[in-house]
């Protein structure tokens, strides 16, 4: 039985295969509409979500399966003090596969010790969000036609942004990737990402605070939200929250074929005036999230 806790649980070959399956689902959805008939997905969300939970649910419905679960811990026996491990073991009696989001880092690792069905980490605190990374990879692959030989700018909260850490990790596996890491000093990428992923693998990168100066070289611009929920004090959040706001004038020197991604939700970091720019890919990214989750469900349920 295979779980997905961290993007490192997947080989590059497995990621490439899922991207290919997602592409086939996009082209031929009718081939897949009964693949999970009589299968059930449980969504256990202990933390708020719009895209991840609903795209998992839409994915399972489009595969012909069914969905059960909860969208807030207070409506389950978690409110009575039940452990994550007991909840996951119980839900395994009702569902064939589980997608779980939890605010505590490491909760999915504790949960799989007693899991009887495949478990997908749908985000654990500031730690991992592997299905967002798969979504990002599918989006880049569809927008650019490749996953190698490009300059990827990551901008905003690079310290707490779990999607950024996983994306750096995943993109570093492909040839010719250069990163431009754009963040205020307080929100630079953690040392372990710099040392254990970038430097260890000899990946080219620069760290800067300058978004506009970096713009001309970027093939991908991945904007992120400064996450209020990860800050220990409100004063720091208020000081840093509007560090970068992408507006149309800041794109004047950008490449014609730049792709702008954002895991969403956004607050202020991308002006709505950018939404109509054809380079704004973040709502297409939302849709790709459903297709890659369909491919992932098929893989973990071993449906051919
Ligand atoms: N990108 C993402 O994880 O969005 P949600 O928090 O809405 O699921």
C-alpha cells in the first residue's frame, strides 16, 4: 500500500507518468468516468481549504466514485479528543482512500502508522503539500511544454511557504533549472532547503529582494501569500504582508511567454488587474489541480 506524504515519496518517473495520465484525462475524460465506480474517497480536513478539498472531491466524482468526510474537525469526534491515528483507522473501514489536511507538521506520518487504506497528505502545517506540487508541475508542463531548462522565480513568503519548499525540491530534479528566490530578508528560504536541496545538488540560484529587477529573466513567476496563520505575532505579519504586490506595470519588462502561477488563495499579492493578462496561469492551475489528483487517485488505488 502506497501513501503520499511528501513529494519525495514519488520518483521522477512516477511524477512524469502521472503528468502523462493527467494529460490523457484532459484529452479523453470519457475514458476515465467509471474508473473508480464503487470506490470511496474520504476527505478529512482539520484546516480550512477550498481548492484542495473540492478538487479532490470533484476528481473522485469525475472518476465515477463517491466521497465522504468532514471539512472541519469540530464536526467529528476529533472534538471529543480522538487521535488522528484512531480517526484514520476508523475511516479506513468506510473508504478506499483518504485525503487529509492537518495544521500540525508530521500529523500524516502519525496517521499512516495504523492506516488500512492509502493516505494522501493534503497539507500539514508549514511542512508539505505534495498534491499542490504535483499541480504546479502539471501546470508548468502544460504551460511551457517542458519541465527542464528554465528560470523559475519564487516570490513572497519563502520561509513558511510549504508549496515553495516542495516545488524547489521537485523542480531541482530536472535539467537546467535556475531559481531566483525573491523575498524580504525575514522570509528567505530556510537553511535546510538552501543547503540540503540547492547546494547539495549543485542547483544554480540567486537570492534577492528585487522583484522588478528579476523580472526580465523569468520563465515562471510563482507568487505566494504571506500567511497570517504561520506568524507568531501580528506586528511582524502586518509589516511584511504587502512586501510584494504584482501589478500590470511590474510586468512591462517580463517575457512574452512568462507564466504566472500562485497556489491561491491570494490576498493582495497579485492585483486583480493582472488576471486578464494571458500570462496569468493561476486559475488554469486550479483546474489542473483536479486532473493531477484524478491521476494520483488512480495510481494509489492501482486502477489501470
Ligand atoms: N492551494 C491550496 O492549498 O488552496 P486551499 O487552501 O484552498 O486548499
